[in-house]
């Protein structure tokens, strides 16, 4: 569905925009585990910035299945205090929007200097709550996908491409 070369192009474009916007600022990237681990690793290596911190949060929204629980739970919190920092949330994919919505609420309450969102993929058709996406790699059709960090019941994260489930 999306070959590695195409993903690389999207990651590069996102990194260029982010590097420009955070030129004279500190940047705290908060990757949402587990899905964002490959995207985050590729993204930070394309950033032309020096003042970067990297942290992660683990949020579970689906459990075993492909239907959103609509009640994302924090399973592991970040370790850097985001207060006064320019925070950018890094997601693999935005689907119903519930994960981003609750993450934004949680992080806003911790008083970052600024708060923005970045996602490699978005299934706009599936959105149930409106969430701001400041940096979007690409919109995809409404199909379950895996690879490049994304899983189906914990399988398929290792593929270098994003592919639809058969
Ligand atoms: P949301 O809360 O419905 O926006 O769900 C977002 C989360 O659901 C993402 O961070 C993914 O972990 C997971 N997710 C949504 N769609 C897919 C998919 O097609 N493949 C794998 N994971 C997905
Ligand atoms: Mg996820």
C-alpha cells in the first residue's frame, strides 16, 4: 500500500517543516507507544535541530481487536516534565481521534510552552472527534493497516512498508 520509499519522502517533508518551525526553540518529542517507535526513529534522524528531547508515553486504545475502546488508557507515562517545553506529540495513525483528544487534554494540563501534534497517517473518514493535526504525513482510506510500527494484535510491526490487512 505505501512502500518504504514513499514513507521516507513523507517523513523527510515532515522533518523539514518541523525543523523550520522549531528553529530557535527547544523541542520535546513525545512518541506514543508502541506504534510510533519506527516513525519516531526515522523522524528524529531527519530533523535539522540541536535542542531536542525525546520521550514516550504508552497509550492503549484497542486491546485485542480493531475497534477503538474510545477510552484510551495511559499504561506508561513520560519521564520528562513537559512544563514550559515545546511539546510535539508523535503518533503513527489517527483514527477515531479519541487517543489524540485525551492526550492533548492530559498534556495541556501540564502547562507546556506549546503543544502540537504530528502523525504519519490519518483515516479522516473514521474521525468521531475533531482533533487538530499540525503535521500530517498522509491521509489513507478507511482500511486496517499494519507495518512500519503499526500492528494487528501485536503482529506486523516489523515490516518496512505500510500494508492493508488481507
Ligand atoms: P484513535 O484513538 O481511534 O484515533 O486510535 C489511534 C490508535 O489506534 C493509533 O495510535 C493506533 O495504535 C491504533 N490504530 C488505528 N488504526 C489502526 C490501523 O489501521 N492499524 C493499526 N493500528 C491502528
Ligand atoms: Mg498507537
